[in-house]
């Protein structure tokens, strides 16, 4: 009922596993830094930012990941290659965490990918993303493959069909080109428009895993942040509650990774997703007949005594 007959692929980025059967591996959370409106930024032109606060965000995510067992990455956003280099230099000096490079325009992303390759860090890199509205996907795929990029995100959506089937059709077309890159890991972002239509996104996750077996996820924060009236109605605490709930639900419903928005949100998103992963692990146990083998899973990290009990039950029943 919950697990898939299709073989589920698992990507490995900087030692973090993404994908597999639901409940097998924890949901990977990807925060955002240096995005539009990020208060860390003091001057993009001069590439000045609040380094102390940025390190605080990184440390908080590392601590929450260690406490909960939910793996974390960071999505680095920039508008130019030089800006990317400044942020990437800072990031890799501050942490061993994997990271994504994210920009609206292709040229800065390519320059950032080349820079990461020069640093010898492509194993930690996630290229975010190849899109159906790219001017020339075939050239982009060829170029990043030549650079040595190993893991990519495909952002799928069809303007003429916003339903789950539209996203699947979009992926089918993109995969015809992306296969030429022979990437080690292909992740699928099934696109969020607003909070209620996130259900379409999560149903698309199911279809992608069923038909392709690829790791899937989405940016739930795109939906929660688009609902600006929520903060007006229920203040920041209310927003934190609905944002945590949305991410927890998405984690249960076939999301292998979630782009959770500004890194400041980590304090409520990590516990929420840890709770979701704990419950999903029992759905996995019910069908697979075993607890998740990943030793870093929240189930092992937070409820080791319960794991021992389930293991003993299996031994007795066996």
C-alpha cells in the first residue's frame, strides 16, 4: 500500500542519502541563504553580508540535524558568478555540509559549478535546477556534465496542465535530454504554487516515484510564504505552526527532500519533519517487516529503546 514495486533510486550527496522507499531514509531538508530579501545581505554589489549571522544559521542547522537525525543541506542563491564565489568560499570554510547552487539565469550557475569543480567539491554539490523553460536544455546538460556535476535537480511543471499528470509529462520530456548527462543522481522538484495546490505537488511525487523511481521533493515554503495573509491573521507563531504542519505533511507524502525556505525556519521545520519521519518509518516497518537500516534515521537517533523492542519482536516471531 505504501511502498513501491518500482526500484527506488538513492542519490548520495556529500555522504547524505536522498531517496529510496518511503520511510527508508530520512527526509533531507534544504535551507536557503542569500536569497532575495535575505537580511544577511548588506550589499550584493560589494558582496558584503553578515558573516556572524550566516555562521549562526549554519551551526543551528548542523545542531538540529545532529539532534533529530534529519539531514540538512543549504541552497546558496546568487545573481552573478562572482557573488556565488564569495558565498561558496565562505560556506565551504564554515562547514562540511553539502550545498546547492541556485540562480534564475544559467550563466551564473555554470560559473558557480565550474568554481566548485575547481575546488574539487563536486561530491558535495547539487545543481539546482534544470527546468522545462530553459532556453536550451541539451546544451546546459552537456555543459554541466562536462564540468563534472554529479547530482542535479529537475524542476518540473506544465503551465497548461497544473495537475499531477502535467508535472509527470514535463518530467518525461526533460528526462529525454537529461539522460544524456549520465548524472549519478537526478532529483525531481515537483513545483509548489500555493498552499492548497501543494496536494497536486505531493500526488505528483507519488507518480514520479511509482513511474520513475527517482528521489522527489518540493519547496513547500513557496506555498506557505505566498500566503501573506497568514502572518496578518495569526502572527509569526501562527505562521510557524502552519509552516511546520505543511512540511510535516509533505514529508509523509512521498517527499525525499524539502526546500524549506529561509534558513531561519530550521528551528521549527527540523522537529516537525523529524516527527513525520518517525511516523513514516513505522509505515515502512509495517510493510517491509524491518526498521529502516539507515543508522542515522530519526527513529534510531530519538527512539533507540523502541527500535530494540521492535527488533526483539521480529526475532521472536521469526
